[in-house]
């Protein structure tokens, strides 16, 4: 089973609405897609590797700067339609998307051409309210937004 670690950064807009930072997947396969073509910054991690450490590393690789410092909310595991499991952490922060710079990957493009080209893993990032993020995220990641909402609610609601 393939495992990924993800870092979901969130903030509150001036109306106290929750917003999340997500990134549009790069490369020619996603170039002309908008809905369900965005992702929470994430990447594979190996057995025995700390998932939070991996999530922080992957955020830095995909967005070009370190993730905000914790405290981190553990949002648990989410199984994707592909069978991959994503372990997600969330952190409050106000990440500057103007500093965006993603790592690169290589692939043969056009397919069957024998030409290998380099593409950014993510080609842009942005802040979105939750309803908009739900239309932009790949479908398997949408349930993570509900987990974030619940975790933030628990964090901000005083105990009786």
C-alpha cells in the first residue's frame, strides 16, 4: 500500500470564514483542468519515516518554502480511490503564495515521442474557501475538508 503525508494550511478570512491553501497539479495532463485538479501538498513517505516530518518536507518541495510552524492538528488517514492512504496534518498560518516555487518531475511528452521534458509538480497555489476548495480538490481529498472543519471547531470551542 502506498502512503502519502499531507500538510493542509488554513486561515480565517476577515469574515471568519475558513480558507485552505491548495495547489494545482502541474504537467501537461492537468494543464487545461481546473475542477478536481488541485491537491493538498503531499508526497510519499517510507515505512518507519515520521509522517509529520514527511508532510513538512513535501510542503516545502511542492510550494518552495517551509510550512508554518505548529501546533499541528492530526486529521487522520484518508483512503483514496487508487488505494493510496493519505495521512494529513493541518496547521494555522498565512502562507504567502507569491513565493510559490515547486520542485520538478520528468516525463515523456508528448507520449510516445521519446522526448523527456521537465514539469513543475505543482504549477500554482491559492487560498480558497471550503466550498470552492471542494470543487477544486481531486475528489478523494474532499473528505479531508470536513475533518479540518471538525478539528478546528473542537480546537476553538471551549470545554464545559
